[in-house]
């Protein structure tokens, strides 16, 4: 297996007595679009700042491209593009002029400006003043700035924050394109799974500073499968009865629970119960939200 692009080892940040991030072992492989998920205050921005060497860890360390960020920060960051928190621009300058300032500071050729503006779909608006840009356009300009210097790794902290559904879609499409066409490794943070689930290949979930899940999107979906919950008479007997017919129910309190199933199977399930002289009082289909997945992952699930 090739060396990961990002790897953290027991990464920890403590402010006073509080741990903002604790023992984080993040692993982002080459070509991954890594969705870094967690509710507000979970520790995403603190982690990202440590990845970029902007915040010093209390314990642990960060390796990017196999090198320690504290030791080789300048060299590493030459190949990393980042958008952290809301970027600031000069509103009285055009999108093009804002990027030109950055290329001058970084000593990059001017031709890159046209390239990145084209990639983020802002070529036609390059000459407009940034103060007239929509929030989505400003975010795309932020990504364009991050793309200057042709980075191998792109780190985006909540790039869809505050955007309307159309803006979210634009960013999503852009990220997909960057990964597919430019082969870039991307880490993108969000507090909403729904905003990034169509884009990412791998998911890391941070909850109260700790990484509670880190696997493929496929594996997360497996866990996030909907459940079917039935309220029946004599639930324990009903469970045994169903098992004798090959079903595999879980019993939670007085309800029996199943993974989602086809309509045909639901009909068959109810028929089996009724034929066994059990009464079915109610049925709920539960589609877990991200919050539910968190709860399941932290083993406080009720069904
Ligand atoms: N400089 C700081 N001093 C003290 N506490 C801090 C500091 N920076 C962050 N924190 C705390 O660390 C915790 C994690 O914050 P962080 O901004 O990393 O979360 P987040 O997941 O990015 O959330 P959000 O989506 O709201 O930005 C929070 O409780 C926050 O108050």
C-alpha cells in the first residue's frame, strides 16, 4: 500500500483543561476525497489548522507526504492548497486582481490565474469586482486561490458553509472534477453528511474531538442503513417465531427491528407474524440522520 498523503499520530490539542482534539489518527490515502465530518465544535477546524502547521499540537504529530509538518512546513505547503474559514478578499478589486496579488506574493506565473479561474468556472466573471460576487462565487474564488501553484493536496474547511443548494451543488461538482480530472487528493470538512456524501470516497467522523469512524463511504452507508421497527404483541415470542422462519430480528424493548427490506419482504414479514397469531400494532421506517449515525457509532443506539 502506498504511503498516505496525510497521516496524524495521536494528534491532540488541549486548550486549558479541555481537549479540542484527542488522539486523532487520521489517514488520507493518495487520490482520496476524504470527507471530514463532525458537528459544530467537534474539532474539525482545530485539526485542519494543525494539519497546516497553523496550530501547534499539544501532543502527537502530523505527516504530510511522509514528512513532519513542523519540521518541513514550508516545503510541504508548496504542494498544499487550503481554504480555511471564510477567506477574505479585496471587494474593490476584481476576482482576477485578487488572485494576481496572491501570485505576486507566492512568485507564481500569471498564466496560472486564468487556469484556476477556468477550473472553478469563474472565467467570465474574472473582471467583475468581488464585492458583487455571490457567496458561492466567493467560495469558488477561494478554491481558485487554493489551486494556485498546482497543489497535490487540497484542504477545504467547510467550503459549503452558508451556501444555498445551488451553491452547494456547484462546489460538489467542482470537487468531483478536481479529483477525477486532476487526480488531486482532497480533504473536505463539513457538518452535514448530505452535503458531501455524493463527493467523497472516504469518511472520517470526529465527535467531541475524537475520531469515531474512519472508513470508506461504502462502509458508512452500510452502518447508516435504514431500520424497520415493528410494535407487536408478545415481542419475545414473536422474535423466536420469526427466527424459525429464517428472519433475523433484533429486539429493543418491546419493538422488533430489522434492516430495511423490500416491500415484498415487508408484506411477507407481516403475514408471518399474523399467521403466528401475533398482533402488529405499528410500524416505523427509520432513516438515520447523521446525528443517528453518531449515536449508533458511540453505542447509544436504541434500535
Ligand atoms: N483558540 C482556542 N481557544 C480555546 N478553545 C478553542 C480555541 N479554538 C477552538 N477551541 C475550542 O475547540 C473546540 C473545537 O473547535 P473547532 O473550531 O475545531 O470545531 P469545528 O468542528 O471546526 O466546529 P465548527 O464547525 O463550529 O467550526 C470548540 O469547543 C472550541 O470552542
